[in-house]
C-alpha cells in the first residue's frame, strides 16, 4: 500500500484534519498530481486558515497545475497569514513563488 493509499484510507475512515490533508496534498504533489494535491491542500486551509505551510504548498500545486491566478491568490493569503504569525521565512518563500507566477503570467517576453 502506497503512502497515498494509506492516507486516503485514513480519510475514508473518518479522520479529516488539516495535517492529514496537508500530508495527502504533499504526497500527490510529489507524485506529479497537482490537481489532486490542490484539492487536499484547499481542504487543509479550510480546516486551518492559519496554516501557512499549507498555503505555500497550495500555491505551488496551483502553479504546477497551470492555475497561475489562483496560485497568486493562495500566496497572497499565505503571506498575510504568515506575516500575522511572524513566520518570516514562509513570507519570504511565498513572495519568491508569487513573483515567479507573475512572471509566468506576463509571458516569456517580460
């Protein structure tokens, strides 16, 4: 049984929380499944809107899935949350990812 299958079984068994959803999202992203990852990461921030690491990973999943506008929105919220918590490293990382997403939106000539 793969990690994803184990985590999905836990979810199906009634365990549903921010950490499980974050872990599932991370596992799907590692397997090259950004769409599935984004579903679980959105659920993670739904459970815990202050989970800055989940916002960061959600933004990355959305970029990989080609949803650049949504990624920028996720990073904006993640930056806001991380700033409130004083998580300066997360703020810094999300600002870098956000800038990359903006460049992708602008196109190759920018």
